[in-house]
C-alpha cells in the first residue's frame, strides 16, 4: 500500500529536516521525502498547516499488566499511546508479579505480542520483587528481551547493592533507570515539604529525599564509568547535580514529566488526588528550573510516567489515595502548550526530547524519519485547541492531573509501520483504527 502525505511541515532533527515536504510511504517503509512527489497513492493525506513528526518514544509507562488489569492493560494502554502520538513505549516492571525474572519477561512479551497496538519494550527489575534486597539475574533479563532495568516506584536504598547492580548492568550492556527517593527522608509524605504541606496539615516530602539519591547514583556510576538514567526529576537541586555531572562528561541522562514542568504544589491545595504524584509537585522555582533545564539540554527527554489508578484508589481521602497521574494522551499537547508555544523549545528540540533522545538512550532504532526506515510518524494540528475530559480517554483509568485544562495541539493521524492506526475525524471524535502487533 502506498500512502502519500502532502504539504506538511516535516520536522526531523536526526536528518536535519524542517520544511514543507511530501512523504511517500510504501508498505511499512518511508521511501521518499521531497517537495513534490508526483504519484497516485492508495491513500492521500493533505497535511497543509499540519506538522509531521517521528512517532514519539515514551520511556516511562506503567501498563499494570500482568496483575492489575483493573487499572490498565497492554491493550488499553497502547491504544491510549497511539492517540497521544506515541508509537514506542518502555513498560516499567512494577506489575504483579514484578518483571524480575526471565520467565516474567517472557510472560509479558507474550501478552505484548497478542494484545499490544504499538511497540512495547520491556524494563526489568533491578532487585527481586523490587524489594531492594537481592539482585535479579540481570544477564537473564537481558537475554529474555529486557532493554533496561529499574525498581521504579522504589529506590534501591542499599548503596553496596546498587553499585553491584551498576557493575552487572555494565557487563550486560543494559541501561539502569533510577527512581531516586530516600524513603528514610520521604517516609509517609504526601506532598512537597514546605508551606503547602503545613497549610494542608499533611506530612511533606523534602526535596532532599530526591537529590540525595541523585548525587549518590551519579557518584556510583562515575566510579565504574557506566551509563545511568535518572527518572522523573522534580527539583532544582537535582538539576544542578545532573548539570555538574554532564560538565564532567559522565554518561548521565535524565527525564522530566509534563506534570512537573507545568504544575506547582499549589495545585494540591484543594485536595485533588489527581495532583498527588511521586515525586510530588514542587515549587514555582522548581518548575521554572525544569523548563530552563529542558531549554539548556540538561534534561534529555520528556516522559509521561503514565500511572493509571482506579477510581476506588483515587476518589478517596488524600492521605489514602495512590500516587500518580495518567499521561499518554496529554503529554504531547501539554508540551506544545507549555514549552513550544511560549518559545521555551522549538519543534526540533521538542522532537529530540520526545522521540530522538529517548530512542537513543534506550538504544532502539526509532525517533527519526529516515529513508528506508519503518514509517512510524504522526501528523499534528498545532493550533487545535481542546479540553481534557474523562469521557475522551482511551486509557482504562481516568486519573489525569490535566482534567478540565485547555490544551493546544492535537494528533490527527498516527502511522505505525506504514499503517494508519489512529485518526481523528472532523468532529474531533476519536476514531481508533487499531493495529494488533
């Protein structure tokens, strides 16, 4: 099948493209990108006034399957991803059971092969049951198909054990992703420590709980000269430590989430549990520091940290509610609204943050629109305004920190391996086409 996309602004930093071009897709592949392609295709898409980007890569997604299919499944989560313009995701290991063995990697791979609608890569656990006591068989996880390891949701608090994990990961050539939280400091905190926690009468989570471990992890990685990725950075102090590590030439990368570069701790003052996230929403100064870190390249990528929860887990007292917000369907629009439109990032930089850089960090051949590459791409209307509403989510859970918010930028088409797998109709109603992989 031949698909011709005409007159769109093509943005692809990997190939130094930013201009009005046509794109010809034949079967699964990008065959030509040129100013005018004179061909009669099977499917013609007019992308005038639209922007064509590589399919996004989200390296921090909780799909909850196996074990908590009441929150999300591989099927529902990957449908949501396609609606948000995300064609590749990294599934985190805090499932039930945890992805802490080659057997469990193979179990998840089987589910993915049967039910996923986009590309799903697997992150295994660093320690058994993510309990921080005994290392997993890191070589076995890699051999079974995991491309990264993390105890996300938990920190490996034993420094000696973490150093051993980094050594074994270096030998296995697999990426370590660190959830930086010293729970002896954060304890049972609910929100950012400070005036807001005092006003709410809730236990606060000091920034030290994060940046203390960020510093420790970077020091450990430096000792053995190995790559390390820092998840969901939330505060200025962590950014300063990461910036210093990069100045020294260390192999450190880091991500931030849309909720951390958009929302401040004041968003929790009305006890909206959708704003209860971990790490917590921080101060205005931290939000500004994150935006500047994105602009200056201290932060390498934007990841959703998509964390679905049931209504029973969210629509309860704040102290009892689970941490987390969904993000697959809103990440791109939030980034356009908060970063591109104000001029903090341009479109080239946005593509680096949401497609090219995460693909490179994970070592997967995605995030570009190269000739003879598989055609994973999206067509975005940058001017389309929409309001985030529960009824529109494809995610099984609806716990979004952006409910009711007006955003700008809407995915009109998602194309995966040369097939149109998501399209938005003229009435802005979702039209999910599907693509079992």
